[in-house]
C-alpha cells in the first residue's frame, strides 16, 4: 500500500512558517544595520532588569521595555488600521503585517541616526537621549507587532479607543505620547516643552 501524499501537509507547514521567517528576516536586517551604526546591545549603565520606567534616567531606551513602549504599541495599532482602511482591496492581512514591520524597522534605524538623535535632544524633552540599544529597538519592533495583532482581532472603533486610551495613559504618566512626540519633532513648542519638563 502506498503512503498518502505529504505535499499538502508540507505546503501548509511552509505557509504557516513563512510569516515568522519574513518577520525574523526584517528584525535581523534591522539589527545588522543598528550594529553597523555602532549601537550598543544593552544598557551600558549596568542594570540587567528588562525594564526601565524612569524617562529621565540613562536607562531610558536602553532596556527591552520602557514607557515609550506604549507608543510603539500605538505604531502597530495605527499603521495596521490605516492600511486596512485604505488598502484592504489590494493587500492581504499578511502583506499589511510585513509593511508595518518594515516601516517600524526603518523608523528604528532612522531614529538612531546622529541627525535624529540631535533632533530629539534639541526639540523634545529628551535632553539626555543618545539613541536606543539594539535590544530596545527589537523590543519596540515586538511591541509594534503586538499592536498589529490586537488591531487584526479588533473592530476599528475598539482600535481607535485603544489608541486614545494609550495616548491619555502616556500623557498622564510621562507627559509625552506618540502624538506629542510627532508634534515636538515637526513643530516644537516651548510651552509644551516647559509643561513636559514640569516647570
């Protein structure tokens, strides 16, 4: 008796692995670029815990998770929602995930260029910002992809509600948020900067 064909099973398994492999490749390219740019792997201050909650400390942006992880969660929510609303006729959900991951990876690289670091230091409250560690950038990418998965499983109004909630939590917690960050990078306001500094 002949064995049943295994091709359908193999194709299904390969199809299931493809997204993970593509996302791993995106993360690997991002990591290689950050390493080539001279970014450190981990916090050089010496703290080994995976989180840092003080935005004014040298640990900020050096650990896996920090208060700005919320804004990267928002990246995933907002980018996937926008793609779904404007391009769902032309793109599959898998393609949308890849696009969001690539945008986030490119942002992490751009965010750590000398020009952008200096922009953060002069235009926002991040006076002591000197770039992200590589593992922090990987953590940001993961948070973005978590946001994508939440948006995929939620209706548009739940996604919008989460975005508003995360903005409010960030403003109340650290006096900063995704929208404030965009505003301060593009059109700095002395009044907002003073308020953020607690003066």
